[in-house]
C-alpha cells in the first residue's frame, strides 16, 4: 500500500484524537472564531432533499444548562462523580429536529424553504413536492409524527458528526450525547428556552471543549474486515 498523504494522515490522526470526552478542562475555552468554524461545518452539512430539518441551540449559561442535569445521565457525570459535560464543557447544546408540522410533504414551511432558501423556480418546486411526497408515503414510509421527527433526527446526527470532525481537525474535543430523557428534555425546552415543541423535538446533545485528562481507555473498534464487505 502506498504511504498516506499529509491530508490522509491528518484525517486519520483527527479521527483517532476524537473520543467521547466525559470531563473537560473548565478553564480551557474554545475561541469564538473556532466555534464559528465548528458551527459552519454543521450548517454546510448535507440533508436529505436539502430540507435542513434541524436547528442548533448553544447553551452557555451555566444556570440554563442545569435545567437538563436531573434527567441527562449521559452528560451529568453520574458515572464518574464529576460535573460531567454539562458542568465542564466550553460549549454545550442541543440539535433540534423538525417535526411533522413543517416536514410533511406540501407543508407551507417547505414551500417557503424551496422558494426563499433554495431559490427554486415553481416548476422545480412541483417536482420536489412530488418526489418528497412519494419518498414519505411510499419509498421510506416516513408518515407518522414519530417517523418524521426521527427522520429529521438522522439529519441532525450528520450535522453533529461533521461538527465533531471539524473540531477534531482543530484539536478540539467533543462528546455526542443521547443519554437524556426525551420527554423531560422536550418539556424543559418549551418551559425554559421558548422552543415551540410542536415544530421542534430534541435530537441529540453535544459538548465541545478541551479534555481534562487523556482518555481512560484506548480506542477499540471491530477490524476493517468485519466492518466492511466488498462485492
Ligand atoms: C449518538 C451518540 C450518543 C452518545 N451518547 C453519549 C452520552 O450520552 N454520554 C457519553 O458520555 N457518551 C455518549 N456517546 C459516546 C459513545 O459512548 C462513544 O462514542 C463510543 O463508546 C466510542 O468511543 P469513542 O467515541 O471515545 O471512540 C454517544 C455517542 C453517539 C454516537
């Protein structure tokens, strides 16, 4: 096999560097400029049909973060007796997923998105309405409220993956977090953050910062031959 190029080496190094950071150094903050770059990697992420069915909430107020502590076992340090990602991350937040209210084929929201954001002409909008309608009703059967917000959540996970990779390339640590109670998180978003939860549901939480110490365990993965099949 030929030697890896510099870019290839950087990519693999970044993926090895990234680990699910449990405790961040609370004194090491990410600069605004670096975090803007992480957010831009998220914003430029691909989404199915280009619908961008996600929104990012960044929660920097320590008091506001505490609204999630009681029911966010994946972020509260419960397992290591620390303040967890909630209490130590430089940047903490959630990615919200769009609900059926906006993401049902033919919705007013989507007509406006096609026109204002994607700047599509009317005849192409008609094609999008037909293709997305068929996708929802037949191809993938994404019909119920739950199925539609789960589908939006899939897009949110791609967004977060790109944010974490961008961060790792800059030597910034991160943790994806789904260790939280969905229903209680939804209620907290509505009560304390003014989120219209008929339009938005929580998909995944995130934490970014700089590790307090090196990972406790080495990275383990299945071997390539068990992970990939070629035909
Ligand atoms: C969608 C998702 C949700 C996760 N939720 C949590 C979580 O709630 N708390 C946590 O500490 N780690 C969480 N993790 C981290 C995984 O446990 C971790 O990525 C996995 O064990 C592999 O370890 P590594 O990322 O350090 O290589 C999550 C990872 C993913 C992809």
